[in-house]
């Protein structure tokens, strides 16, 4: 297809871009003005290509009359990284001065995509779906999950929400919303919905699942060391959820919730709930009471800190009221450090 605008003739064609051709175009365009390369964006695109999610659309690459790349550097780099050829639209002869107005529109993110697919409350659903998918990738690992979390694509989120698992996620919305509203923390809706869904999708006993979250929701008739009450306190108290660094708040919430669930299933109690992304493995979901298993994270990662100028407390452990636990009570067998 050829289009003429003034003295400029642009050609549009559907072409297969191989990793070799992508490399040639990028090499030919080296030194030309390009927007900063977003490495995470390239990685996401490459993963989509590897999974076969790439689809031919009107978006492709644009070349000026000299064959210099004006638009599409992320797509070309992703093709090279994925080492997989893809079909895309190629526009040639595009005026070089059009670079300034390329990509001015907003990208279509997961929330918008879910809305177009007919879902409601899409911001919450998209965030919860991302948490579910990230837990599947990061389960059992130590460290912050930002990297795998950012690698989750819109296509993956849509596929999940349109599957049977997506129906289970939507079925947990009311419970997550009630608990968040009762605690006065609307920001909890997404991580709670994600965690509820992670646990429910682990094929746990439904009555056990409902009972645990009813106890978390009400907090009634529970001993101070009951994991459900400890979790309710952690979620609602200023020393728990609200105190957690925003960068790891969702991950920490998931870890704390699953840890509390695992204790409850195992019939164990604690004086405090403990999970730190930097030192503790993101827990898998316990589906039945283990024989002699110990679900307690390694407490060597916990450190003593001084508050109010003289009180020695653990930097991680909180009690049933959500307050820091005295060091000698939290770790009676360890020396202060």
C-alpha cells in the first residue's frame, strides 16, 4: 500500500521481521535520535513473543526515507531477545520530523483491556490477577518480587480472568472488600483479593477457607495467639500493614496472609506473624495439616531495635494488638544484635 502526503510517499507492507533483520535495522539507526530504551518493556515483549502471544496489528515499525528507525525500537529489541521472527506492519518513507508526534497516545493497560472484555472493578481485578500470577512465578523464593511482577503481561492477565480461575478470583471480591472496608483500609482490596484467590486456587477445603476468613473478618472469640486474630491485627494496626514499605507492601501482605493461613491449617499458634521479603521465602499455601512440619520462618533474619530511646523490640514481630514484641519475648534463645 502506498500513501502520498504532499511531496512525501509512504509505503505500508506486512513483513516478517527476523532477529537478523531487526539487528540490521537497529545497527543502521544507531546514533539517530531515539527515546530511552525501556528494558523491562523489552523483556515483557520478548516473553510475549516466546509464549506465542504476539499478534499482527496496525502497530509495527516506522522507517524514514533513509531506512532509519523512527518507531519500534522496543519491538525490534524484543524480537532479537526472543530470537523469534514475527510478522508486523512496516511503514517506509515516513518523514523524519514525525518522530516528535509518535506514541503520544496512552498504552492499553490490563485494567482497560479487562473493561473492554466486559469486566467491572477492573483496577482491583487486574492488580489481584497480577498478584496471583506473580505468586505462581515467585513461590518459594526469597527477595522482592518487582522483577517477575513487572514481567506479567496484559495478555496473561486477560487469559487468567477469562479462565475458570478468573471466576474464582471474582468470587472472592465481596470478602476482600468487606474486610478492607471494616478495617478502613481500601488499599487492602487488591492484595487481599489476590491472597484470597491464591489460597482458594490451591484447592483447599472450602469450609476451612470460609471459616478462616470469617474469623479474620470478625476477630470474635479468638485467643490472642490465634493466627486469624494476629492477621486481623496486622492488617488493621499502624504497626503492621500501614508500617510496611510501599515498595513491598503488596508482597508482604500476601506473605503474611499465607503464613497466617498456614499456621491456622497446621493448628499452630504464634505470638506474632513474621514475613520479610528480603530474608524469608514467599510461602506456598498449606492445604492440609503437615506431620511434624515447621512453618516458622528463619528468625535469624530478625533484628533487635531500640524504640522510645531504651526499649528493645524485634524489628519484625508484632503481637495480637499489632505492637512490636519485646526482643526477649520474641527471641528468648538469641542474644541481642
